[in-house]
């Protein structure tokens, strides 16, 4: 049985993924890494829509290397 209804102000993971612009599996990872909060109701996870809209995706890859210029 799949829950179709949601709590007002909350969206399912698939919709949160669309809002953020990532794959639903990535939203799962954000939740697992505690970067994004979610409610779990049965087997359904819901994300606050406002949280999804203001979520900033973490940067990927290594941080940039800053080299100091030496004074001449």
C-alpha cells in the first residue's frame, strides 16, 4: 500500500529531488548524511517543501588549492 496524500507543507522524496535538481537517491544520501531533514511515516519519507527549496547542494570534488603569491 502506497501513501498518496502528504502533510501540508511536505513533499515526497521524488518531488524534493525535482525541486533540488538531483536524483531521488541523492536526496536519500542527503538525509542519511543529515544534510536534509525528513519525516518518516511508515515506509514513506517526507521533506519540508521550504527546506527543499532553500537547500544548497554541497560542492563536489576536492576543495580548490589556494597558493599564496610571494611578494617581489
